[in-house]
C-alpha cells in the first residue's frame, strides 16, 4: 500500500461527516450532472470515494463502474449500495490507468472533487479522453482553492498546505482557479457545454464537457 492509499483509507472513517459542510455544493453538482445522464449510459465514476454520487445516479443510467484507490472507501461504498439494493454499480479499488478499461468504453466519466489531488491532472484528463466514446461527456466538479472562500476555510487550507509540504499529508493538493480548469479541459481535447461556479463558504467549479476528436 502506498502512502496515498493509506491516507485515503484513514480519511474514509469520517469522510462523509467531514463533507457535510459542503453538502450544498455536492448536491448542486449532482443536480447539474443528472441533466446529462441517460438510461443507456455506461458511466465511469473516477475517484468515487464512499459512493454517494454513484448510488444516487444508479437508477438513471445503465451501469456505473466506480473506482477509487482506497479499499476502505470502496468498502463503505459497497455497503451503501447493498443497503439501497443497488445492483448496477460495480465498485472496484483501482485507478483510471487500469488496463482493464479499454479505449472508448464509456459514455460519461465523472470526476467529482478529485482533480486537485491527483499527481498529474493533465495525464488524468488525457486518459479520460481516451476512455470516452466519440462525443462522450466528461462531468467534473473541482474545489478552486485560489478563489473565494470563508476566512476559516482559508486558514484550514493554509494549514493543509504546510502539512503537505512537510509530508504529513502525502498527496498533492493544488490551489486551482476556475480559469486553470478551463485551460485543462481545452488542452485535453474537450469543449465545455456548461460551466458553473458554485459557492457556499468555498468555491467549486462544475464543468460539463464534450469530447473533441484529436486532429
């Protein structure tokens, strides 16, 4: 187990509780995403965490492949699905570069609250492009840690930055702006069809983007 997996395994115990304060942003993001989901869709939920979004979207799509690097997050997600009798979501501990996932396999790929934590966001977006079918949709929401936020949250982010620098938090946490996310999407051969800045104590950025064919 690498340090990132261990960090998220430990975080899983209280993850849902710690995310309650951002519920407005999470709920609005899921509402935005639902507009783009169809019953025929095969979906990949990249960085599914404890499975809240996958379980909520399950009855709107054909099937969901939900992945996370944390085995403990996946355990919680499976328990949620079982308690709700959800059978069309497959929760697996892995990452998006797993070779089991083939080129042009998915209609929609979700990346909720995780692009700011991956080692190389550009590589991740390029892999998302590869896995999507022609005209496939990429739906993301990402905290913008250089945009507006409450004073208390800003102080917490500053502490997190220090803990990242000294290695106590072993994951990159990027302070992105919405304009940088626009650039990331464009350079990854997508074009945005909807964007929305979401704010309640913290700033997040929702993007619905369609795959462009590389020239």
